[in-house]
C-alpha cells in the first residue's frame, strides 16, 4: 500500500507543511514518483514520519532528531539532556509565576520587577523615581539589591533637604552656589555610607562608576543645566572619596 503526500499527512496526523519541511532538511527521504509525478510513500515512510513527529513533539531539535534516528545511544543521551533542559524551564516558569502572582497581589504594572517595586518604595513613585528604580534594579545584582535598597531607604529622610535644594536650584545659579550645594551633598553621602553597615560597591571601580553615571543620566533627565552640574559634581566627589 502507498500513500500520496496528503494521505501520508492524514494517516500520520501531521501537516503537509511538516512533511515538506522534513524533506527540505533531509530528515525524510524523497519517495519514488509515478509517471505522472505524484509521490508514492510506503509504510517505511509512514513509520519514519511517526518517529520524527514523536521526537519533535517531545521538544527535540531537528538536529537532535537527525542524530537520534541514526543511533539509539544518541537518543538516550539526548533524552537525558532534554530532561535537564525541561527542569530548568520549569524552574524558570515557576519563578515567573511567582513574580506574576506578586504583581497581581500588589496591583502593579507588569513592566516593574519585584526589585524595581522595592526601589520605588525607597525612591518614590513619581516618573523620574520610577525610571531610576527600573534602571537601579537592572544594574544592582539581585543578591545585593535588598541591602542596597534598604540603605537608600535609610538615607531618604537625611537627604530630603538636599534633594529639595537641588530641585529648587534655578538654571541661573552661579558656580559658587552650585559647588557649595554639591559639597554639602558629597559630605552627607560619604558620612552616611561610612556609617552604614552594608556594602556600597556592586562591582569594580569602573563598573561602579559606569552604574553611577547611568543612574545620574536617568535621574537628571528634565533637570536644568545648574541641577545637572550639581549632580555631576556629586558623583565626581563621591568617587574621589571612595
């Protein structure tokens, strides 16, 4: 008994597209043709199609399938590898589900990670703080994030007057006023972190500076020239003292 391509697809429970694709990648050999050009598939083709479909449904790649069709031992090795991969995917899905459950519970936007939400508790919920929180959560290693954010939260009240002074600084402020405000901020920051019982570094010096520059760029978006100058002097001063 032989089958046409459509009949083979129907019997095997696969699509015509799948059969054609398996032909194109060399998994399924081309059958003989009748004088009118129609393909005639045999029972061996049917068995091979069923084997390919089975392996594909388990999640193996076409490259793996090609090797497994040639060697049962390779099939056993690939099966163990697939099991390990699936375990990793399940663990990742469980993690994602837990994050989704937490976002649903909080009624939070899905673009905010749990770390970003935590940062917003310390920084505030205004648009600039939200942006800084998103970037901060990305830059700070997850293991260090909680300690880092708790440090920021502890500094919130102490730095509030300085923050307010920066936000009220007019674009016409002179160099003396800008430098004085920056020096005041650097002194407060260095004293606070000297007393804080948490690590303030998240990497080597170059990485820390890059992170600081990135956060400063995000935080100063929309600030006037004098305010940006103060923020730059603060970052420079903190790193000179570290």
